[in-house]
């Protein structure tokens, strides 16, 4: 069955352009496509492979060596200068988010290495993607250790596999393309920075366009080959345009004026480092080539900036993406040389992304929401959070075995070797010494004669490694009137926002339970979308009595359900309260009973005490004692406070 043709995709001009430019110039560094489900972003990425020129490869080399310049370290090499070669189509290799590390980087057969002294290396997905495209759908859900592997490979252009002293290395240069739905969680900043370009896609709001999308989809599904045949000429023409632009790129010149303009634009958007300037320059050059020019114009830089800058200027995951068009125009004008070519020189298939084509809503102001006057009890209001800060680290006690992350200690399949797994447990990398020890007593009975050790598969022992896991950080937040003044609620929200930002960086799941007036509610069920948690927090109304016991019981219920759903992910409960309880009879005693019940489940908890003022009741510390948890004053959540405290004590 032929894939859906690239040229049959309706709309999405900006994505089309970004993909084409990164195909013209792989040095740009690929594309990250952000958008909701059902926007055909994957279809478009998969269709791109068909447009790339074929690659010449050495006959029989599993690592796609270029006959003109074979990899000197190629595991299938060395290749002779006159080696046989053939041309094959460029590949698109898909990396599934749940892939095991061996499948990605390849596997070394330790048994053969030990017993026969042969380095038997099976190439992985990264070897397959060399000189082609590597596509990661849901790239934001990729495991941390795979992200690290990918970052290493992208930075070095090589993959190196080391297993107990045996090392194999091969070239792996690929165009990285990722798609993600930002509602399902954000990307680690290091990985975000690896992508040359980003594009936001949204479904078209235009009825006629939507009809056309459906019509073509149905036609394709009814007769895929016939449908694709109808676009064969358009595909061939586009492929020829891309190949022509590829040949032109090396001769495109970037004048000093153009470089200055790029520097001006990057400075105006306060991007970090030099990477943005380089990517913008490469993209502008690719766009010039795509338009058939050998000189970079202001329009090339404008197009490049829109694609290369949005994700580099984001300060934290809660900021809205996109760049300010007015600011861009201003920066371009400021550095514009006096004489300038015609600005409206568009590419052959470029609809020209206009302002706002990203379809993303305007950034909402994070500050001072007005009182919400509808319904609600007297005194209900909304207070926004202040800016987040670096929070100190809270961890779950003991050693877990949860998903990779950066919070608590855990047994993982990467990280520091701390011991040997029991015989028969195959998990992670091999442990050489333990394997030799297991095989040694049997050498005589196995009739060993040569120098090699006779190793059987059941001798192989695996290393027990310790790394870090992500956790479920469940916030249980008092939003009642007892939280008092507006300024204090702002402080509470800032602290929780800071912890959410921290949770995002540590790959945690987060959840939010709130209690106020007569009830407790799950404001956000456990999710990896920290953005969602931040916006729920922002909109959280406050006021009314304090049903602390109800809040704790609700939290206990969320933890119970989550432990069934995701049993290996250990929870950390963060109760944000001053410890006061005022709803119903014996409110404080009931809260302490609920806390005891939570303590009985073994959950690690922290009480962030919001009590302030001269007359303190110390109820927060009491609650922490009942929870068997840590007691931390709200003002001590910032990591700086802790550092200052340590310094003060040391002085
Ligand atoms: Zn080779």
C-alpha cells in the first residue's frame, strides 16, 4: 500500500515549509511539530520520506556507509575504495517511545564476546536512520534514558555502545523529527533545543478546507494506490525541486548585512546561546535555495526566525509559544541594510505563513485575576500566582522501581551499578564479573580446551543499577478563607507553581486536590501535563470554611486509585495548609485521624505550612507529625533559602 502523498495534504503551509527546508538542509537539525491529536501531523512526516533523494550506500554494509566517504570505524568495515555500491531510497525510521535501549542503539552479544572473542553487534534503530530521517511520535513521552541517548547521538553524529569493556561505534547522522501533543506534557529543554525548527499545527477552522481533508482521506482509504497515482506527478515535481535546492544550498551566500540582521533578531528575542543564530542562518540559506536564489534576503530571515526562534525563547513551560510579529518586524527593520531586494519572493510551494498561523491562543496574564463575581459563597475570589522560583528537592523515602525520572532513588536499567541481580533475572546490562564467576566452576565439566571461557546463556548475570525515578507529586491545597489575605494566597500559589515547575523537570506526574467551603475536590487527576496543573492552580477560587479532613481523605482516595493504575510510580503527598480545620464538628481531630490513615499507607508526605503572624498555633507541625511527614515553612520552599540557611549555619 502506498503512503499518503505529501502533496495531497491540505493546508498546514508552515509545517510543509519547515519539513521541506529541513530536507533541503539536514544541518538545520530537524523539526518539532506541536499540535493536538488528529491534525495529520504524523501523516505529513511519514509522507516526507518519499520526497527525499535516494542515498548511495556500500553494498552489504548494515550501517549505510557512503561509498565516497565510508566511516573508518564502521563495524562492517573497513571498506575498500573501490567497494561495490548501490542507491536505495532515503529511509524514515520510527522510534517508538517505549523502545528498549538495545533496540535503539543496537545490541552486543556478551555471550559470544566472552566465549568466542567475537564482537557480535546487531545495529539498532539509530544505525537504520543514518543519512535519513528519525521520527519520534509523542516525543514528549520518550523515556529519559532514551532522550539522553538521542541527545548524545545527535550531538556527536555517532552512536557508541559500551558493554563491560567491549566498545562499538558507528556514524549516525539523521534529521530528527518529533511530533507531540503539548496537552500531554512538555519536552525537556535540552531536547527542545536539539530541534532546529518548531511548528504549531491546529485543525483548520475553515469548513471548505475541512471538507476537502475528509474527501481526500476517504478517497485514499478506498483506493490507496489509485489515489497516490493521481499525485505521482506532483510528488515527482516537488522531489525534483527539493533536490535542486539541495544542490544550490552550498553556493548560497550570507552577506555580513544578513548575518547582522540575524544577530539583531536573535538578540531582540533574548534567545540563549549561539545555536539560535546558527539555525536561523542555515534555515534562511535553505529558504533562499528553495526560492532559487543564491543570496539571503530579509524575507528568508523573516521565515527562518518564525520557525527557529519560538521554542528557544521560552523561559518556562507555562509560557505560550510563538513569537511576536511586531517585535520581529522591528528587529528586522533595525538591522536592515539600505538597499534591499524585492521582499515578496516566495518559494514554489510556499503559501507564506502569516502572523498567527500557529493558531495558538494569546498568552494569558499570570497575574492578578479580577474577583470572580458569579455564584459562589461570599468572599470567594481568585488570586494569581507570582513568578515561580527554583524549589528545593523533596524525595520519596527508600528505593523505588518506577519510571525513569529525576526525583527519588530507584532500581533502573541505567545508572550506577550497585550489585548483581539474582540468577535468572534478565534485565538491563550484563555484569561481567558475576557472569565469569557463574561460569568458572563449570569449565571442566563443559570440556573447556581453548583459551576462551565456556559460557552458557544461563551463566549471564545482570547488573543491578541504581538511578532516579519520577514520582507522582500529589498536591493537597487548602483554598479556604483561613488562607487569609490575598498576598498569602499569592505566596501559596507561587510555591506550588515552583514545585510544579520542578516536577516538570524531574519527569513527575502531578495531581491537585483542593479543599474549601463544604468540600474537597480533585481539581486535576494525576497527569504528566504540568501545564494543565498550572492553569488549574491559576484559576483556583478561594474562600469559605476549611474541610481539612475531607481534603486528606480525598487525597488518600486519589492515591489508592493511582496505585492500582500505575503501581510502580511512588507518590509524594504535598499538603499545603496552616493545619487549621473549621468545617463540621471535631474538625481538627477528624483531620488528624485522616492524617493517621494516610500515614498507615506508607506515603511520604510533606506539610508546607502557610501559617504566618505573631500568634501561631503550630497546627501545621502537629498535622505533619500525624502524617509522619516533613514539616516545612512555606517561605523555605525556595532552594536559595536552604542554601542561605546552610551558609548561615556554617558561618
Ligand atoms: Zn560501513
